[in-house]
C-alpha cells in the first residue's frame, strides 16, 4: 500500500550557479579542516523542514567537496568527494559543474513486517552532474537525499565509452566532524569480522571503525554514520585520518581492486543520521530503509515473523556437538522433543544445527559440507512431517565456514529439498577469520576474501534471491552489515553482525552489561539482529551471565528481530515458568515502535505496539549501574484501561549470584494518563505487557 502526496517542487531549494559564492566558514572545525583550501558553492539544498542544509563545492583545481549544516550550525565541515581508480587517472579533481537539479518526494509505504507498519519517505533530492572536460569529458553524478533527521549521498556513473569499466581502489569520501565528539565504535579490519565489543572514546582516538558508528558532540548533537543499499560493492569502513576527519575505506578484495563494475551503476549511499537525542536516532525517518529500492519479490505473504527454539545452546555449553557422535545434538529423538516443546508453548519454529554431513573438522574449512545429506541419526522427512502436524516448522541451517565455493554449487538443490519438506526459513553461517572466506575467481581458482568484500556481497544477495525462488526466508550469521536491503528483498529477515548471546557462553570476555544499551544506538540502527535472548538460567559454559532475568525478558522488546529465539534449554524454561510466560506472550511483528529515552552504553527504554492486537510491550535495559526512569504512558490509547503485566528487577536484584534471579511479577491497571517508574538493578531491566481492556474507542 502506497500513499503518494503532491510533489513539492522547488520548495526550500537552491541551486547556485557554478562558482557563484564562497562556502560559509565552518565553526569549531578540526585543524585539518581549517587548513583545507577554500571552495566555491556550485549547488545546495535543504531538507523538507529546512533543518539540514548541504552545499556542494568545487575548489580552484576542481576538487569536489560538500558540507552540512543543521539549523545554521556546521555539522560536517568541508569534506572531500571523489574516487581513486586503478584503470584511470585523476578521478579526484578537474571537475566542473555541468548541471544541477532538485526535486521533492513524499510518500508512505507499508512494510510487510518490521518495527513499524507504515514508513514515510519524505526528502528533497539534489543531483549534481559534473564533468572532467580536460580528461575526455568523463562524467559523474553526486546525489544527495535530504531528510530532516539525516541524509544519504552516493556517486552515479553513466555508461560512457571513455570510462565503461571502473576499477575502484578506494573512495576519497570524507566526513570532517566539526564539533568535538565522543564516539561509540567497534574496530574494522580485524580477524573476528564484526564481532568486537564497542569502545567509547573521543572521536580523535578512533582508528578504523565498522559502521554504524555513533557520535555525540560536546554540543549535544548525535550523529550516526552508516551506508545503505550495499549491492555489488565493497563494504565501507571508516578510517580516522587526522583530528576528527574520517575517510571511507573499502573492504579489500580477493581479486585486485576492491570494486570492479561496468557502468552504469550507483555506489551505495553514505548515510548520516543527525538528531538532538539518542532516542531520536532510533525514532527517525527510517533513513536506511528509505534509501533502498521497493520490494522486488512481489507477494511476500509467505515470509512469516515468528519465535523459535532450537538445538543450539547445548552446543555452546559444550554438552552437545554439531558433528555426529555420542553427544550429537541434531538427532531425530532430540528434534522431536523440541518440536513437542515448541507446539506446547506456541513457538512456530525449531532450529536444528548440525543436521547435515560435514561437521568434522569444519572450522575455517567447510570442504566436506553437504547441504542435502543428513547424518544417519537425523531423519529429515519424518521429522518435518512430525512437526508440521503440530504446526511447527523446521528452521534449516547452512553453515558454510565461509567456503562459498563449496556452498554455491549446492545452494539450489538444498533450497529445493527444504521447500519439499516445508522448511521455509534457513539460518546461514559464514564462520571464517578475516580474509578467510573462499570464493571462486573467474579463472576457476580459489581466492580468499573478507566477509564484507565485493565478492562476498555478491554471494549474500545471490543466497537471498535464490532462496526467494523457493519461498525461503534467510537469517544470515557472520554476515555483511544490514544496509536496508530487507525492503527490497523482504525474505532477508534478520542477521547477526555483532556479538550475540553465544559470547555469554564462552566469550573471553563475555558481553558486558552495557553491551545491549550500546547495540540499541549503534548496530540496531542498521536493522534487525538475531541476538538469541532469553537465557533464564543465566549460565554459560562454566560462566555466570552478568544479567538479571528481567533484563533477559526486556531484550525481546529492546533488540528487534522479526524472528526471535527462546535460546535457553527447555528444562530451564520448565524451571522458571512465570518469567517464561512473557517470552511466550511477546510478539515479533509490530505496528509501531518508539524509543522513549536512552543513552548509548547506559540505558534504553523502547515500547512497541503489537500488529495483531491493541497490546503494547515495553522493554528497558541498563548497564552495570542501577537507575530509575520515569515512563509516561502517553503512547497508550487515551481513555482506555490496560493491565500492565510487569516483570521487574526485585529489591535485591543485581549482577552476581542469586541476586540475578530476583524478579517481581505483578499486575497493575493503568491508562495513558499514568506514569510508571522503571527501576533497574545493576545489569538489569524491565519488561511489561500492556494488555488492552475493552474495545478501542476508535473501533466503536
């Protein structure tokens, strides 16, 4: 469903003639930015509400640059644009303005599943066409889409005989942050892909970071850097060059230049969310989604949000094994027991890892994986039939060890088999150290690639589109970052892409108490995460988990995914039936989502409205510090009563020992006029179901 509003042509936009005016000087910029050459503005545009403003500029020798202001204050000081090519010189200067034009867009589209049902896409677009007259008239377009709380920009290359193929060694794209800032970031270019803890440092101490990376300036402005629509291109890392100037760096390639493409094509969008609060980053304009193309798959009613249990946590506790043997987890007997548990408690799916041949000596290799052959003690047809009679679907698992040269030739046959037996979603895995993924080169040789290289970016999308042919949804682990492609391919339902719950089983170190509050304002800004919450036993592999039970429940609301795992062992849920009730009740598909408050790494409070009922759900988490927050219930329907089913930290709750299990479960009758005080113990949280009473006035 799409609602199209009238075009706001020419509103609040300005395209300046070439070299018509000098850019306004930036205030409080880094030393490097102050030393940059002066630029002349060639085009500019405002966001629809005139909150953000961009100037595109040229220097005397034709260097492209841009700067961004918010309400008249410089946010990004003059920052360079351009590329370095391996097959052509000087694609960084000697540009001249050819044409520039602006347009406005405002529509609303409906997500088939998501954090919210309807998404408004309201922006002004500036297209700047430049030409290198002294270099064979080579052309390029720089496009800016301006929203009131953020923007995206990208390069577009026409098909031109003088530059039909581009071998991109790197981008010159820069982000010169004007005001002093603190950064929340995790390192890029290291061996463990994207699974590093977040660091909180001054921006001028960042080395090389993954995105999303979030900043808070000394003036209280929040900025999140990321990218959107990553298709057939290398992922972007951010390298600090000097001071507070960041530069795009493309993930290395196994074949040569990080990106090799034939024109015409666009690059991914380089994105900045810019708001005056951390909560506003989460509540924004769905920038990452909106910068992607609409659904290309047609009818996707077969993509189902759901909760699942699975043969998984036992392997991380080292009580079961993935490979066949005396402790093999994925047996017919074990799986049927999980199906019984799922059916009894209302879970749609049962994930089974280790069902297929090839797990012996698998890590970093993957040579022997079969994606169609089961181990002898796993009867796929019989198990699937048993589950479907009870309304429970198997969730498939394809671990590849990053060896896509083995996986891709088997992928189609695997998906055909899964469709035959009613397996309509598959979790994929790419466990390989940095640069350890195996891809096949055009000459047939095997090359070693980064998980976010152009070669692997191509593979992930091939996996998703092939699965779609067989009505299978994909949950990717050890993935490329989420860049909003779930809008274009709605069967890409979730992914990992950061430290999940398994690090609490065996991690050195485990996830610290602030981890989830970090995720909300960093990783979760990119899209859903299959974090696998709900460990009510609070016990890893000989390691106590630094969390309260109430926090484990809150994670189902705080960390969004349309598929959510009840990750603990069934016997532990039997031991704690009262808190388990919230896990059974909480939905996975939402009409609306609102971050009420929070700060990166400190705390977060999020409420979501169920798409299938009038109920609301609240989740709040904190770091190692006890804290209380007042929560006005103004999000509830006015004049209507609700039963607040509250799962909160008890008076003695805390990070260690039995204190982690101190939970109070109580009911209160509330309305939109009430305010609740949410008190969280150190490492704690709170979960609430607001069960609507009576009929909605709007429905009478």
